[in-house]
C-alpha cells in the first residue's frame, strides 16, 4: 500500500483459484479514505493474459503500489505496469513488461510478473523489477528504468 493526501492506495490481486469460494473478483487499484474506509475509486487491472498462460498469468496487482505527486504506480502478475491519476484513478499510462529487453550490459533479459517489490520513483526515474517465479508466476530477470518524457512531466516515457 501507499498513501498520499488523505488517500490510501491499495493494490488487490483477487486471484482466481479453482475450488476456492467464489465471489466477484476485484483485481486492481483501490483508493480508500483512511478515516472512514470509504472507497473513493477503483481502477480494474488490465487482463492482458492469453488463455494458454493462465493460471501462471492473471491480472492481479500483488506488488506494493508507489505514489509520487499526483500519480500512483502499480504492477501486477501479468507484467503490466501502470500509472494512474491519484485523484480520479484514471489510467494515464501503461507498459507491458513481458518480453525480451536489451540490457545495459549487452545481455538479453526477460520480463515477467511484477510481484514482491513495487515500483520505485527516484531522481526523475521509475524503476521496476520484472520477473518473479515464486508461486508459479511468470519468470524473468530484468530491472526496467523509465524516465519522464520532458522536464516537469511526471509520466514515464519508456524503458532505458
């Protein structure tokens, strides 16, 4: 979880497992009032998982979220990294971290699930680990670094 301006931002996985009591799943990012518990907004997680990749891949957001200014960053099991408006929950940017990436050392890295550690914001950059195999999730081994698109903009531009 992360908090900013009297709002608690909570990523929820709500992963489906056969045989587990069913109910309506709500995987995504939830914004709550810490004083009342009232739901301010909910942004569903993007289901980018091909059927053949399930259940290793699902849209749940399990890693910690990060808030920075008017933005909230969250990543999930499907490898989707997103930036949302902290006030409304509107998704402003999305990047699919699944796939191969040329690393600064010249090696090829593989992106996968975003789990365990959440995104980190520092010095105008957004950093995220992609690839996590615990619990049978999508494996990988890259650290992706994004930079803002222009001076004064908080939105990431792309991987370095």
